C-alpha cells in the first residue's frame, strides 16, 4: 500500500518595528520582517501627519524571507503633533493592515555657551562662544540670536555660525550692577539656551582649603577622622594656623524640649599645619550623641587656614552623613522576570559599614525621659520576579554586562535560549533577529542564523560594536518568531562611556615653565577641525567653581537619550490589545472552585517591545492571552529596597612680572591635514596652575572634547603681594610682600618697595639690608601705605638674591643661576569716599481682604503704604487698586466680586471729591472694564489738573512745593507721582477700540515725562512705580509700534575730537546702548536723524559728604565695643543700629537700612541672617561691602538691632563708614549717620 505524507505550509508572518517617537529633519528607520511568503507582496507604510499622507515605504517584496530597514525623513512641523502610521502588506491572496498612533517631534539642535571664566570684575571683557550641533554631534551652521528678553545690555541678531561655532565678546562698564548675568541664545526653533556668569568685586584666592572626612559614619562609630590641608594653586603646601570646627546642628530650633541648648554641638581644635600643609585629628563622637534625635543627621566640618606672614584667611567645608543603617542587602541589575530553564541574572551585594555587627539591641528607658533615640537598623531587601509568558515554554535571554563599556570596543553578546522541539517543528536552525536602539532611534539591525540542535544552547556570535552612534546607552533587542507565530523576545541595556568620534588631544610641551617663558601647545583632532582652546587661572575656578564642559554635559543636551514605554512628555501612545479575550471555565476539584486569573506582572514579547519604545505592527503573537473580565497589567515588576543606597569614600637674571591675566588662552585654530595644530605661547607672569581644555568641530567626524590639562607656571624664587580689591583715598592699608624660596640651598635676599608720587609708604617694622631664606623658606614684609591719587595705582616690589658675602647661620649661601631678581608690579583701585544715591529695591506686597460690605466696597484689614496711594488711605483707593488687579488676571466683569467692586467704584466716582491719585486708579479700572462712559469724564477732570510743560504732561500731589529749576539737573519725581501718571497713561491707552489720535497725542506727552524719570538702571524710585511705569510705557509702545518704522541715528559729539553714533531700529529698540564720555567736565551735544522716537539719557555719578539737618528718621549707630578695649576688637566687633521715624505720617513705609562696611571689614553672614527673626526686619541682603536691612515699617518707637563684622584685610587710618536709612517709596526721606571702628585711632 502507498503512504502519502503532506507538509502543511508554514503560516505567513510579518512584523514592522518603528520608534513611537519620530523626529523631523533627521533620518529615522523603520524595520520590516516578512517570513514564509509564497507570493510577491507590496509593502507600504504611510504617515498621516500635518494634514497630509506621507509615504515612508513603498516596496515590492518577492523573497520568501526578508528582514531589512528603510530610512525616511519627516519635514519640520510648526509644533509637536500626534500622527498615525498605517502599514499595509498586500498580495494576491493575503492582506495585512494595521494603524497605530505615533508622536512626531521637531528635532532640536544642541546649543551650548562657553564663557572664558565664570566670574568677572567691573570693567573686564566677557568672552564667550556659541556652539551648535545636531543630535549626531555634527556642527550646524544655523543662525542664532542673542536676545535676553530682560534688561538687554548687549544684543546680536542672526549670528551666523561657522563650523558650528562663533566667538563674541562685550566689555563691562566700570560701574555695572553686580550680581548674576546671563547670555541667552535663541535657536532657530524658537527655544532658548542660557549660560550664567557673575560680576563681582573680588581678589583671587592664592590657595585652596581641602577638608577630608568620610562620607558616612554610623550611629555606633566612636571616632571621626578629620583632615584639613592647604595647597597653593601651584601645588606647594600652605604654612599657617589651621582652625577646625566640627559641628552637629540642632534641627528643631522651635522646640524647647531640650532646654537652652545651643544651635549646634561643636568640637573645635587649632594647630599649626605640618610640612604637608595639613592638620589631622581623630574626633571622639560621644559629644555629638549620634543616636539622639532632634539634631541633623549630618556632621559639618569647617576648616580655616590663616596663612603665615600675610594673615590671609580662607575656608573650606566638608560634611559626613550619619546613618542608623548598619548593613543592608542590595539588588543590582536583577532580571525583572524569570524564564524557566534560562539562567537568572543579577547581582546581590551588601553595603556594610565597618564595625561590629549587632544582632541584639538593649535599650533602657527611665521614667519621664524627654529624649528620642535612633536605633541601629539592619535592612533587608526583597526582589519580586514574575514569570515570563510563553505557551510553548520557549525562552531566550540576553546576558547582561554590569560594567560601563569602553567606547570604540566590540563586545560579544551571549544569548541563552530554550526552544522546545515541538515549537520549532523539526527545524535544525533558526533566525535570531536583533535591533539596537540608541538616542531614541533605531541605530542598527540584522539577523544571525544559528543551528539550534536539541533546542537548548547559547548564541555567542552576536558582535556589538560600541561607538558614539550608540552611546551613552545601547538597548539591544533579540527575538525569534516560531512557526506557530509566537514571538520570543529579550532586551538588555548596555551602558557605554560618553564619547565622540572626533578624538581631541591637548598637550603642553613642556608642562611646567618659568613666567614669561615660551611653551608649545599642540592640539590633535581630525584633519580640518575647527578647535576652540581655553586656558584659565586655577584661582578663578577656586573663586567660583563652574559646571565644567565635559562629555556628560554635552550628552545631557540630547533631547532623548533613552526611549521607554509609550509615554513622552505627558503624551500616551498605547493602543488596546485588539485580540479577542479568552474565556476559561472554572475548575472544581475536591469541593474547591478554582477561578482563572492573569498573574500580576507576567511578561510577554509585547512588554519587551513596549519597554524599548517600539511600535509593533504584526500578524504574529506578541501578546499573552487576555482573560475576559480580568484586568491586565503590563507594568514591569520593580525590586523593593527599603534602605538608602550608601557608599563610602580625594630664565633671565631679573624677571619683571606685571601681566596677570585671569584668562590666558582664548583662541580658535584650524587643524592641519596631519591632524594637529601647534601654537607657541608665552606663559603669563602669575605663579599658578593653568587649566586648559579644547573642543573641536568637524563636518566629517563631528564634535570632540579634550581632557583638561595643566601647565604649572613656577619659579623657585619669587615675591607675591597681598592687596585688597580697593581702598578709599586717605585710608592707610597694609601692603604685604612675601618672598618664597623653594631652592635647594639657602640664599640671602633684599626686598624693596619702589617709591611713587601716588602713595606714601612707611615700613611697619624696621627693615634690614637682607634676609636669609633657606629650603622652603619665606619672609613677609609690610608697609603702611596711604594712596594720594584716585584710580589705579601701581605698586612695584622687588626681591633680589644677593652674592654670598654673609652666611646664613651655619648654612652655606648660594646664588641661583637664573631668576636672581624678581619684580612684581600690581595695581590697586583707589576710590573716593562718601555715599552714592541709592537705587530702588524689590518688595513683594501681599494684599489681604476679608469681605465686601453692603456698599460693595472692600473691608480694609491691611494698611496700604501711603506712597502706594499718593498719600491717600481710604476704602475707595484700595478697592480700585484690587479691582485693577482682578481685571488684569483677567476676571470677567460678570464675576460677582468684580461686579460688586465696580458698583462701589461707580458710586464713589459719581460722588466726586476724590484725590487725583484715586481718580487715576478709577479711570484705569473703568478702562479695563470697558466702561467708556465712566472713563472719559475722569480723564477730562484729570486733564484740568495736569501739569503741562516742555511738551510733557504729568500729575502731582496737591500742595507740593515747587522744586528748584537748575540748568543742568532735573530732580526726579517722587514714586507716587510716577505711579499716578502711569495709571493715567494706561487709562488713555486701554479701550475696546483703538486709541484715537487725540488720545495718542496726549499719551505721547505723558510717556515723554515718565521716560525722563527713569534712573540709569532703567527703573524708577521703587518697585511699585517701576512696575506700573514700565507697564504703561510698554502699552504705549504697543499702541504706537509700526514694524515698518524707520531707523534713527543718534550722534554724540564733544567740542573736541570725540564722536559716537548709535543706530536704533525696530530690531534693537529694546537694547540699552551706552558710551562712556571721555572728559568730565566737558561740553557735549546730541543729534538725531531719521524717523522714530529715541530716548537719550546722560548719567553722572559722584560722591557727596553727608548733610546734617532735619530728617524724618532718627538714626544712631555705634560699635560694640565702642572703644578699643581688647585685641579682639581689632578684628571683630558688632554694629548696633537705633532707628525711629519722626516724619509726618504715623509710621513710615517700608524702609531700607543700608550699612556700608569699613574698608577691610566684611559682615558675618550668619549674624545678619539672624536679624530676619526680628519682628520688623523681614529680609536681609549681604554683599562684600554693604548690608541691606528691609524693615516693614518704622514708627516713633526706637527699633534696636545689631550684627557682627570681622576683619578681612588690615587697613590703617580707617575712614568712618556711612549708614543710611530711607523710605523705600519716598527716597527723599532719609537720614545718614556714620560710625568708626573701635580701634580706628590705634596704631598697627
């Protein structure tokens, strides 16, 4: 008999994978797999996006088995949009169609800004670079605009980048506003990038203080090891006195449970630094009561080093965490699911701190104890790993690698698998499909055909090259499709070090040299690269550390480094499983009913693809069966660890040095075809360590960044000067010169200060003809110096090694071969004394209101500042003010609160007799409410009381005395008058219809007067009038702005040769442009040509001596102690201030107490902050030479408060310093007093 066996054809399968997040303007990939085809099919993928259908794939597939990826690019859109992707596979006998949602997002350029340093002095030039890269780190030559949108001090429009970068600069004025600044770059996409820097008056530190303590100690540790070291920037130890404070702060300051304990428990010790510049000590922890609650779980260590000879003090800090966790178990990189028969991967470790591990804890409590204690904890950890679903019991798993992998290497990935014979249906080999995701896109894809043998084994031939294209995280997907349609999948993350294709190297040769000597700098990079080099003094980075440009900081610019799940920025893109649910019957066994359920967290192929961020269009089985009526959970199981992660832990014969830049190298160079560029540079005169780095851009290899390299500028024999930033003319300060010798033998030196007509100098001690300096020796000489002239004064000090005519004790004296004489020339700024007029300060005002009364008015429970209401304190004014705020939110006029308020205001307006300030508020309130019939009569009445002069209009309070009319000075109006005039301007410009030409004509005259009241910083007298005035001027600009408006040229001329021009147009109309007038006094003229309205202001700053006379404040200032009763009073003392108000009002408005520091003294910040606990002082500000105290108000009751200052630099013949108290809103109400240092009349 014949037997006939027929093999059934394998089911045809297709799978399409694409990231659910698609970027525009950059190539994206979509991968398709077609298997077991027996006919040609057409494959298409269409993206429904931005109102049109865009074809991504249109291909005919004839092969039986296919796996390949297609590249496509989506054009830029106006915004981030959801789209739909439809995949269609069609042949004569089959049709597969699937439609899913994706997100289309515009790609972003990677832009960063680099400044030459993080901090600048007044008058210095800010150098900065702008770099633009694409997401593959290749340079982009896009146009960017520097547009801060704030107080614009400089502005560049449509800056074109070359090689992906550009360099720009701008000078700071000699008297800039100190504090933080930002460079703001606007990208072509409209988003902006910011880079911050600071402007301060400072003296660079010569050394750094390092505090070394363990990161963590346990509550059972009895000792704490502390070390404090001082190192000069050129690497040698600092000799001096080291003072160390070890403190545990009290965390419950509001509690009185612990009696009158101090804010902290501290241990202090002071010692001389050893030969390494260090002090080490073992502190007993018993005093800190580590197990006791109520204190912070941290010990803070502060180390202060006083340099030998100069007395310069610098401080460093460190901290140690206190933990009650003695040990714990940690799960790291543990499999989220287990697959039967496949190795389970993970790392289980312990994080145990040294010491004895206790298994029992004995606690004894006494009755009525008030103490709480921290008990030792031995943590455990739990990790839950549910099973991975497979109906055929076939699995595969990629073996993880825990370490960060080296960029440029190739790793062999191990894949473990179990394929049941019945699942592969007798196949001897199978196809492993793999795909690599990186930076949110498909980076690579391919297949590996592997013999499966008995169905269990290991795939070890999967090579994974690791380059910049897949850094910093490569996500590998490996899957198999079984004949039954089941998909077996696994994914794994591989961490790769941040790297770039353009390998940049920077090298000094030699890397140490004498000041003013030559050195060679070589930059290595891809041929044709454009490289930007920076070298800055290490002292600058100690003064203000900055976020260093590093591979991590550049990689952090990437918009997507890792795509997971189907969620991005709040958008969800997961579709419901469209497979029908499965119904299973209950099982009854031995009287028990067993109901079917879906195990929580059970994994499947879909969860793997979802975790990869891949949308899947397929005819295969990627979902596990969904039970009808049972909720489904695709969330991955998370390990549970209930303890914190803890880790435990560092020349010529004479040199004249006068060139001390803070930035040494700031250059752009092009790399030659040999792959390097060479620079010959001269080392500056500073004895220090220079920190240099470079980055390069190339159209071929992209961006690259060098490691930071150092050059040590050093000579074994040199002199250094210790100077303050500035002094006041007439004051005597101590100029100190320290000579250092790091020669291998003793030398005899002479030290001299060159005389000058700009200062008078007297030696503090009797000078000798020469001094002996042996190995690592130093000598400090001091002069009492009194400057005679203003501006920058030069000081020249020389140290010369003499011929060995006299011995140094028993040591032989030698003369160095090079650098026998070292001369240092440095500058000091000498300023004039006396106060400058103050500028406005910010204040936040909080309005409190309770209920509307029967009349509709607001029940007052907060007293408005008088000047905020033009001296008016009534219910109508307050109601108008708050109604304006409500309408500007905006609340509709139909809102019950607004409706009642407007009824109140209408009633008050009809009654008449309102103050001019109140009518200004009413007019604006009615304008916002659209009540033209109420607005116009108020404006007409205000017009009758307007002050019209010199083509301008403004309003003033009734009864105001006329100011003296001086030919070259116009007094600035009080805050209230600026405010009320601004409200009137807003009332003229706010209406439902566009303002009439008549209203605009009046508005122009009002705007002219308001503009004249601006101070040189762009503000007005206070925050309140500044806010309203700028709002009014902005509204005027909106009402009169014409984009096609013409340009103007402003020309400033002197009677001599000086001439400067400003170009003003609609592109830079918000930019502050300024020029310094070279000669004062002098005669200057201005002229304007072109079209438009331009605001020109001159600003003259000068110092005046305080005037004595009647004042609305009584101000008394004295020091504590008042006389020099101890040596401590030379270095630290208190400043006590008594202030009261004696003006016309019951109390003042908010007042500012401005305390100027004595030369050489700085405030103790903690003592100033403590004043914020005073019931009248709600805010304090501290700068180098000023302390500002914000008082809510001042009454006729004397307020008394004080804070502490300490000496930072010795100054002789100290001039008194001034304290000024003034009304925040009425700045012409002020009082001035001066104070002296307790020992200011003493000798050095």
